[in-house]
């Protein structure tokens, strides 16, 4: 197993309950974005912090080993692995404003 997949699996295993709850919310969000956007953003902030923590751990290992020029590619592969499981992860933080037109009275 590659290092980034290993760290992804470790992240999910160590935060099993958080990721299970987010998976359920993610599935609901896929079906109705407008309805779940606010809650998705709120819970997504927590998930992004966990993802960032494990991404930093993964990349710091490469930097210590003298492979710092590979770090951006490694981080991107890790993020791609996250996107495989949570396709809407990049939608966290989107703000939805309700847009309404006022009727014009013609008389």
C-alpha cells in the first residue's frame, strides 16, 4: 500500500465516528445541496481540520527524508484519495444566498 493511502486509512480508522457521521451527511448533501449546505459547511470544517492534520503528518515525513520537492505531489495524491471517497469535499465553505426577484407592478 502506498504511503498516502496508508495515511488516509489511518486517518479514517483513528476518526471512525467522525467520518461515519460525515459520510451520512455527505450522502444527504449529494441528494439536496441547498437543504444541507449549512450543516455540510459546519461539519465539513471539522473534517478539513482532520484531513489537514494527516496531510501535514504525511508531508512532514517526506520533508524529513530529504524529498521535499515531492511533497506537493504527495499532498495532491492524498487529497485525490479523499475526493474518491467524498466527492463533494471541495464544496465545503460554499455560501448559498437566496436570490429572489421582486415583482414589478405595471398599471
